[in-house]
C-alpha cells in the first residue's frame, strides 16, 4: 500500500508541476520558475522544471506499472497518493516559491492576495483530501488492491 501511495504521489506532483508549467508559464505567460534574473534565465528555469516533472511522471508511471505487474498495486492508495501529490506540489510552490523564496509570484502588477488565497487554499484542500484518502484506505484496508 505504501508503494502505491508513493507512486501515485510521484505522478500527482509531476502532473501538477506540468499543468503549472504549461498553463501559467507558457499559455498565460504570468511567470517563470525563476523570475529574479533575465528572461533567458527564466526560460532556462522553465526548461529545468519541465525536465523535472517529466522525470517524476515517468518514474511514477513505471512504479505504478511495476506494482500492477507484480499484483501489488493498491488502486485506492495510488489515487490517494496522486491527490496528495497534487496538493503537496501546489502548497510547496505557493508557500515556499511564492512567499518564502520569492523566486516568482503567481502574477505581477496585480493585487496578489486573491491569487495567493486561491492558490494556497486550493492546494490545502487537495492536500487534506489526499491525506484523508490515505488515512481512509489504511483504516478500512480497502486500499490494498
């Protein structure tokens, strides 16, 4: 069950990082992973983020496939890990990257409070939901296959 949670979490973190990169960095152009330098450095940092999230997605997919092949994949636990991973990435990004390190903000030239509340609030909801699912699968034992 623990391996299934971990594999799901890898996919969740990778997917959320990918969605963040594609939507906020590329499509909307609101920020780069690292905005405290030149545009070229911002673009490089986005490329490194893409490399990282692709590695996480591949690693998580291989771990899920390996668990399934071995008959040890606990689907509900993997889903719980996935939701937890989604929330964990967003919370890390919103609190550590945006507020503590200030490597970038959600947007520039606007009142950040509504964006911060939405970003961090959504991440906390995902994280709490994921952790709740993890606890539920452990408690009732139904996450075991």
